[in-house]
């Protein structure tokens, strides 16, 4: 395989690797020759995804870790280094959501969602990013934000706040890590039914109708439609001058709400 999007010889670490969006983007990178290290809480859930990845002719392995625990992140890094030697791509996809109304929100729930969506991402970028800097080779960190980050959407207060933080962290790290040749960007997906929002959407048909009215393409996204953006940002050849970008893949939702 060769060309602008060739990832042969590269290894990507995918946190939240068993999530709907994380696993699909991992498969997209594997289609372009990238080896995949899935970081997830359940090795059992990861097993069939690893098999799918290996069937594409690439190396793949799952590593158990909770991204809200620094010791887990550090241990998984050591295990991945032992397995792969080096990696140059970090894709952060963990996410947690809740429709709790603002006046009913508890600080335990706030802390839980922030811990997964923002604190976990910061810790992961710190641990894995430091190692990527040590490698002294060009690298790419890709964070997953949300259309609810700007402008914030109703009924997902904590989630929106956490994803606004992801945008800020992404642009800060783009500046901070450029000196090491590491590009840092974020994908801002629109409405892609996945584990953190599928139940919310199923219980609220009026909300679904409102989303469709504000989405020019008039439908939800399919997870596979994120693969091209992930591969583009992962490829040093294709996106070597792209860093600090917040890239919307939302069916036009952002254009309707600005």
C-alpha cells in the first residue's frame, strides 16, 4: 500500500477502543495498514474487534485500562511499548453523557462525566504525549469533541461543558506539542447514534425531530463516515500542516446554529 493516506508501519493507540465511534475509526485506520492498540475497560468486549482488525492483515491487541485512573494509563503505556515498540498516533474516543436537568444535577454526576470526558483525556494526552515526544518522530493526537461543545445544547449540560473543554485542551496542546512534531486536532461529530446518546434519543422523539430540522442533510451520521477524517488526520503525508483544528463532521448542523 502506498499513497497520501498510507499508514503502513504506523501504530495507533485508540482509547475507548470498544466504543462505537472508537472501534469504527480504528477499523478505518487498519484499512490503510495501521496497527492498532485498543485501550479499553473490557478485554472481553474488545476480543471480536481485535479479530476484525487482524482479519484486515494488521497487528492488533487490546489493553485493559480505565482512562480515569493515572496508574492504569501508565501501565497500559508500558504494555503497549513492550508490544509495539513505538506508536505515532493517539486517538481519544471515550465519552459519557447524561440528560439530567441542570437543577437536578449532582456533583457526583458532574465529576463522573468530567472525569471520563475531560480529565481522562488530559491524563491520557499527558502520559502518551510525553512518550510520543520522546520518540522524536512526527505524531498525531486526535481528540473527539461534539457539536454540543459550541454552541452548548440543552439537556446535556455536563457533557457540553466537558466537550467545550476538549476543544480548549486540543488547541492548547497543538501549540504546546508542536515543538515535538506532534499535531493535535479534534473531530467534532454531529449526531451519530452511539452508546452514550442512543438511549437518550430513543426516549425523546421531539428532540430527534428538532435535530433533523437543524441538520441540512436531514439524517443522523453513520459511524463509518468518520473514518476518512480520522485517517486524514492520522496521516503525516495528508495533514502535515494541520494542527489545532476543530473539524466538524455534522451534516451541516453547525452551519444552521451559528
